[in-house]
């Protein structure tokens, strides 16, 4: 009985913690730092459709959203892809046209063109997926 009461009290306390808020929520400001504009050197990678993709041509004058992942990842990578799909779904048509979404593999040894294509179609992610060609000896 004592353990049950203690457990209920603990659960009730945890539930109440989520119901409290600061008195002046309008005075709240996010923490963080402003990221200054960064310029990226031009590069060319290979798409999941086995075509070259050059940064200066494809992403010129757009905001670039990049997910670095690998297709053999079974925990966070599908979640990152799902979150990118959600972000993309929240944009207006004008915002979508001004934004370039990319997935770049961090495991090009396994994530070749066909593997990335399978990932792209399997996750229903309609943006560009990029890899490099690894020359094997």
C-alpha cells in the first residue's frame, strides 16, 4: 500500500510538472547564436538517379536544408527523413521553390546510387539524395 501511494504521488508530481509554465511567456526569448551566412565551395556529387548534381547550378539562390545520414541506419535516420518531410509539408509553394532539400550519405561505401534510390522511394522522400562514387582497388 505504501509503495502504491508513493508511486501514485511520484506520477502525479511528474504530470503536474508539464502543466506549469512561466508567468510571462511573452517575455521568453530563445537561446542560441545567430549563424552568419556561410559560403560553400562548389562541388558535384551523384544523385540517386545516377546523374551529376552540382551545387552552384542546382541550389543557387535557395535556402539549403541538408540531412547527413546513411541508409543502413535503423534508428535516427528514418526519423530525420520523416522530420524533413514534415518541414517540407509546412512550406508554402513559394517557400518550397526557394528551398533545396538534400540528403547526403555519410557512408558512400555502402550507399551507392541504387541503395540511395531504394531509400528515397522507400521513405517517399521526393528531394535529391546524393552520394559519391568510390573507386575500389
